[in-house]
């Protein structure tokens, strides 16, 4: 039976938010360095269901340009994609110069859910374990900065987060039958993760484990590590000056009554606040 991980002291919100903002400021500077140098960065987020991958990704990209730092979260492969080389549909999402691509789950689906749930054959699985290090070696050899994070959470904390999702209508979309299946298959997923690390935790493309019993700590630790692992430096941007607005040429806007405007929903809220 899996032992419950010792819960770390919860990071105070004020301290967490201050450090998160500081790190996000550095992420913006990293983005500018990537654009200026033409670097290519791939960041892979993997881990247990409800381990906090989505929340970490959200904080990473919160202040970044989505054109420079897109999130890739691929659905199940189509019938055509199932006949392709396994890595093929991921290759088209790899970054061009000046881009950071964040994979919300990645080609490691084959080492996890596909293996455990029987969505691939044993031969496809063993072929993946053989090809994956070679594939990643080629990416790194070609100059891609590859970072791989595994978010780890205890079964007790995972179940607690599942229950929060069940009870919160705003979070129920995050929960699927496949997620719930992971409770019954905890040991199978644990073994799959261990086997995956044995074959794909290489010197060229190492895995970094993110303990995520405390989501705040996990986010700060992951972002700080990412920033420390890339040899970026601040880029001095040319100063921008807002030009003076030229004099008008006599343009007159048509009457607003002729336009279709959204109803003033906010006004109805104020009316409810006013005393009768």
C-alpha cells in the first residue's frame, strides 16, 4: 500500500503570490531572450491526474504571448494518425525559432495511459521505449532546449482533489471516467511511471520530479527550476514612444443607435444593489 506523503507546510498566500509575480517577470524576460536569440524551447508536463499540471501551465503562460508560448494539448489520435509513426503528430507542434512550446501531456501518453489502459500493443509500447530516447536525442542535438517535468501527488491528495472537482460545478469538466479509473489502477500507473523513468530519464533529456502535495510550492519550484536550467539573460528592448495623435479630418461616428451593442448586463447588477 502506498504510504501517504508527508504534507509540506502550506506556503502562505501572500508570500506565494509575491514570489510567483517575481518569477513570472523573469519568464517574460526569458520569452524576450528566446525571441531575440531564436532559441527553441520544449517543456513537457506529465504526471498523475489532478497532480497540478494544468495549474502550473496556467501560471507559466499567464503573462506570456500565446503566439510565442503556445500550449499543446492534443486530443485522442484520429484513425489516420493511428496509422502514422507514433511521434509524427507531435513533431508538427515542435517550436520554430523564437518559440516556447508547452506540452500538456505529450508523447509520453504511450508510456502511461496507453500502456495501462491497453490502448497500445505490447510491441508498440516496447518500440516506444526504444525509440523515445533516440527521438529526444535528435531534438536536443538539433538545438531544442527540452525540459521534462513529472508532477507527483499522493493517492490521498489525488482523491481529495477529485472530490473537490465532483462537488464544484466549475471544475467538473476537469474530471472524466478515465481520471476516476486511475484510482483503481494506482499501482499499475506507478509501475508504468517507474518503467518510463528507467528508459527515458537520460543525461541528454532528464526527468525532473515536482512534488505537488502543495500546489503553491509545486508551481514556484517548477518555474524556478525552468528559469535556472536555461542559460538566458535579460534582453534590452528598444524604447517605445507613443506617437502624438494627429488632428482629425472631420470624421463623425454614426449614431450608436444604429449599431448592435451588447446589453448592459452590468447596469442590472447596480440596480439590484440600489435600495428600493
